[in-house]
């Protein structure tokens, strides 16, 4: 059984199909997909569902995933700069983790993992 395509990949596929429409170079599979999706939308179905880009429960939307990635990078930058300033890693993690300022909305364990990713 193949792994389901991520929302990001499905959106990229839709974008690609849209670009191909300009040049009329759609594959038979893409023509069928876009045709069925447009018919569903025309019949009142939710476009996100018809285009198969609606997230399922427990899965992050594209924007949430991007926000999480930005937050992760920001946390790494702050931690790196704090380390350069001579602060101990345990102090940094305590300060910014769930028992401290919690400005990133991340646990101390997650911050440790992010810092280890830097090494």
C-alpha cells in the first residue's frame, strides 16, 4: 500500500495542473482528476474536499506546518545566539521552555531536540 500524498504535494499537483492548462499539456490522469473535481465543486461540494487538499483530523494544514517550521527555526536562532553569548544550554531551555517564558509554545524536551539538530 502506498503512502498517501501530503497536502503540500497535492497542492503542488493542483498548481502544476493549472500551469499545464495554459499549455494544454495535461495527462489523461490529470484531466480526469481536474474534471471530476470541478464537477464536484459545481455540484456544491467543498473545493478543498473535491481537490483532495482538505486535511484529515490530526494532520496539520499547510499554514500550520509552515508556522511550526518558522517557530522551530526562530527557536534555533535564539538558542544559538544565547549560546554564543555564553549562556548554558540548560539555562536557555529552562528560560524558554514550558516552565519558563514559553514564548515558542514548545516543551523543554522539544527545545533540547532542536538544539541537538543544530550539532
